[in-house]
């Protein structure tokens, strides 16, 4: 049963919102360590039963920025317009500054409300010129992957541009490219014939090109990038993608997955973990009772702990693009703030198709 394109576009954006909303409470307090999946399983079971209050789960910066990208792409018929997107980011931040934005990106968002000759300049100034490697570019990129794009390389450039508005560090925008490609591949994979190894190999192929010395990606980076802080050509993404097959093979414990792939606020220590969550949860996971692979993916991603909302949001976007919107329960849709807008935006992207 292959979901329709419309269902997959909706699934992607609603999956992203759900991961953000359900992961956000754990970003603050952490996942209780007592048993691996137990407390989250209880939490998920309470949604719609014990927990019924509408809009109980508020979305955060992840969704706020993702919506800006979707809206800008819709208005520009699927094309990325950096000036328009910068404007939308600035307006959104002014309108709702308390969505839990990253500590440093705020100054860039404020600058977008001024007249700028070069909208990329504020991001270049971040971290003494080395740029941000936070996961803020990756967490919001899904709509770029959903737009019709005949040319895969053009989509990669659009992902890069969308990231560079706030994240000029090599790892910041390369993580955005990786997440974009993962969503794109999931959207265009047939669940009936899905091949995990081929999926990993395709992502590796893209990242080997990006992380190769002398790649266009390397040229965008500032010369004073500090490689120890995650600067140019660190190979952070290829290294982690190469761990996927052995980790899947041995069915590694979730603590080991978090330790090896990362669960942090930096892009290189969160994007691989989100993609891995999707791949691991295509089949049952010991300790997670849910037979719904999309729910399982989001639960697993939150269980990695650390930057829970963002990892779950990125994993939810990939899983939703793959499984479609049908596995996302009505309870989730009413309990998570902003799923209605996600559906509307997905439909508008469908109309571009
Ligand atoms: P950002 O650009 O402010 O980066 C986030 C953080 O990463 C920065 O505040 C720094 O601590 C660190 N960082 C990034 N680049 C460098 C560098 N070159 N050198 C040293 N440190 C660096 O914002 P963003 O949009 O990337 O942030 C996205 C994250 O912020 C998401 O997780 C989102 O949910 C939100 N958020 C996360 C937390 C959390 O504690 N995990 C809390 C609040 C908000
Ligand atoms: Mg957030
Ligand atoms: Mg947050
Ligand atoms: Mg986060």
C-alpha cells in the first residue's frame, strides 16, 4: 500500500510538527532514565486519554521556521527566494520570539527586520566568523525536499541557500543538505521495495561529494573555520553514515546509538541520529510496543534524549514522507499545535506539483 503523494506531503509536515511538539517537553526535563522506552510509551498512550486539553503540546522554533520556508516556497511557486525567506524569518521572530530559538540565531533573526544589502551577511558574522553549526538549518528544511524539482542538484543548492541565511558553518549547512536529501529519498521511495542499504549508500554518495576537499560546499565556508569546532571538511557526516550499517546489524542499544551518532544541538550530532531513527524503526524495536512505524520512529527519536524536539521533528519529517499521513492519529493531530497549518501548506505544495 503505497501512500499517495498528497498523503506523503501531509505526512512529512505533520510528522515534523508532531515530533517537535511531543519532543519539546523532554528537551527541558530530559527523558527519565529508569527504563529505556517505558515512560515514553506511557506518555504516548495518555495522548487523547488522560491528556486531552487542546493545544497541550506547543510547537517550538523548529516548526515556526519550517512554516516560514513552506510559506515562502508556496508564494514563490516552489522556488527558494532568500530575501523573501529572510523577511519571513524576521517577521515570525518578532511576532513570536518565545518559541525556544537557539541562543545565537536570535541576533540574525533580528537583523532580518532591517534593510540588508546582503541577507547572508549576519549569519557569516556568527561565532567570530566561523558561522553556526547548530541544527537550525536542518530542523526546518523539509519543505525544500517536498517541492517538485527535476534536478536533484538544484534541490541541494536550495537547501544550502536556506541554511546559509542563519548557518554559514560547513557542518551547519551540510547537515541541512543531508536532512533534505533524506526527506526527498523517503518521499520517492516505494515502501514495498525499500532497500535500507541502498538508502544509506545514496546519502553517503551525496555527502562524500559535499565533504570532499575542494567541493563547492567547502568554498562557501569561511577560511577561518575552525575544524575542531566543526568547520570545513571534517567528514563528520560520512563518518556517522558509515556507522549506520554496523549499528543496524548489531541492533545497537539506544544509548550506544546516541553516543556514536550524537543527540546534541549541533547539526552533525543530530541529523544522522534522526535519519537512523527512521531506518531502525521500519521494523519493530524491542521495548516499543507500538506497531505503528511512524509513531515508533518519533518515540525512538525522543528516547535518544538531548535535543529531543529537533531530532524527533527531523525523524518525523522523514517517516511522514515515507508512510504518509494516515498513521498519524486524530489524537496527535488535535493535541499538537499547528498540524492544521501543516496540512494546508502540504496541500498548497501538492498544488504546485
Ligand atoms: P544557533 O545558531 O544559536 O545554534 C545553537 C547553538 O549551537 C548555539 O547557541 C551554540 O551553543 C552552538 N553553536 C553553533 N555553532 C557554534 C560554533 N561555531 N561554535 C560554538 N558553538 C556553536 O541556533 P539553531 O537554530 O541552530 O538552534 C537550533 C536548536 O535550538 C534546536 O534544538 C531548537 O529546538 C533550539 N533549542 C534547543 C535547545 C536545547 O537545549 N537543545 C534549547 C532551546 C532551543
Ligand atoms: Mg525547538
Ligand atoms: Mg527547543
Ligand atoms: Mg531542539
